């Protein structure tokens, strides 16, 4: 897919994950012990052979830039192509929290206009999955589509974790005939994954038309508003999908990673997931350690009991301490005889000796970065 340009639109609601997104964008939120949310979207593109990828940035980009800055792990550290950070021009537009606002694209026109690629794949970053974009391109070309929208058909019990979403109506041939916004209560269950494939020239044309007509939602007005004029097809994705748009979903899908079939599919199905490499020692377990059904990253020291939890790099858990159904981000310290249960601890949190941290009635307890409890 050398002839495809990649665009990752990381503009999300600033407080999507509350405490976890106070000082970082959602794309940079750690997940799975060693990864960031953007790693999945970026790896999907790299595994498909896409060599030029632009990231539409917004606010609070420090953590994201630090994570991706040399792009070596994704083999994008090249002179002519590679990874591009594309900040907006705040002097021209008042930016909306809607990541599909046309103004987000008009200030990056230079990146798209100077490219020689025939196609563009545009994706948000809060839909976590492992997808083969080569199959999407083959589907697009086989059907002679103008735009291909990737969707997932889900049973009623799973829709609440993907809400809110766009729901697609399809013909028997797979062409999109209608679209509506739903909160998860509708019987319609073909859920748009916010991933689109179209020609670069068509994208530029649709952006221009939206601006001239004073329409500012690229998906609603530019794509779906032209259902009669364009051949828009839906590509069915059948793998595991996690939408990270709330603390509840973040916690739920992090716990899903403890299930081997989901872990295998998400990290290896269509290709590996790459992340920033840190050359640190393997995790160390003392004679008092007891670990059951947990993901433990490198450079950890485990001296207590860990069960059903995700433990990130550099975490230290003291003798007699217990961590259960929790997510501990980098360099947290759980001192002796402390208890952490049903909680999410941001980076460098210290839980002192004998302290008890537990869930609230509203869900898992969330502790801000560098807190001492």
C-alpha cells in the first residue's frame, strides 16, 4: 500500500478519560502495560505498508510527541516520507471538539495537496483493533467505491460500550444507503469505526465543497451527505474492537486484555503492534511474590500478590501488598501491606504502607499522576 497516504486524527474530547487526560491527549494514554492507544492505529497503517503518515494534533501533545518523536520503532524515520506532526493554525479557525470538523482538515491542506499518493486512509485513534488495511483497499477497488467506510456489526449486549456511534444502513451489495446517530438503544448495529478510505483528489474536493457551502462536518456533510452522488461501501470488520472514550470503557477493555484469545487477536491477528522500546531489565519476582492472571511489563519488582491486573513498566509492589483488578501505570510504588483493588493509578503514584485503595460506587477509583496516598 505504498500508494496510500495515512491520516490519524487524534483530536478527541479533552476530558474523555478525566484524570488520565488532564495532561495528555487520549492518543497518548498508556494501555496494556507497555503501549499507548495510538500504537494500534499507527501499527495498522505501518503493517499495511503505508510509508507516509500525518498526525493531526491539537492540545496537550507533549506526551504523544515524546512517545513517537524518532518513529524508529515503526520504521518511519526516513528523510522524504515517514511520520509528520501536523498542528493546526489557531489564527484562522475556532476549533471544535468534533474531530471531523472540516476546519481541522483545511489547515492541513498542504500535507494532502503535496502528496503524490492516490488514496488516503483517515482514522481516529480511539477505536482499538488489529485490522488488515490491504484487504480494505482490495475491497474498495473491487467494488469501484468512491468511499469505503469500515464498520463492525455487534450484538445488542456490546453496543453500550461503543456508544455514541454512527449506524449504517447497507444494501444487499454492501453499499451504504443511510446513516444515523444513535446512543446504543437502536436495533441498528452496523457501527461506523471512524475509518475511511477514498482517493486523495476526492477528499480534497469534498473539503473544498464543504467550505464553500459553509458545512463543517466532514463525515456527515462531506461523506454521508453525498450518498446519492457517490458510491459509498461498507467494509465489515469482524475482529475484536474496543472504543476508548470513557474511563469505564478504558477499564473494561484493559481487563479484556487478560483474556488470552483477545490478547492474541489484538496484538498479532493482522500484524504486530509496535511501541516505543525502553531497554530495561525484565520483571523481577521475589520469593514472596504471587501473580495470577496478570500482565506485568519489564523493569517491575513484584514482592506481593497480584491478580487480574495490568502492571506497567517500572512498578514496585512491596512484600505483603496486594493488587487486584487494577491498572497501574509506569513507576507506581505500592508499599508493604498496602491494598489496591479495582483502581486505576496514573504514573508515579505511591501508596504508602498499609493504605487501602478501593473502588467507589461509580466505578474504579482513579488516582492522579504522582499522588502520594
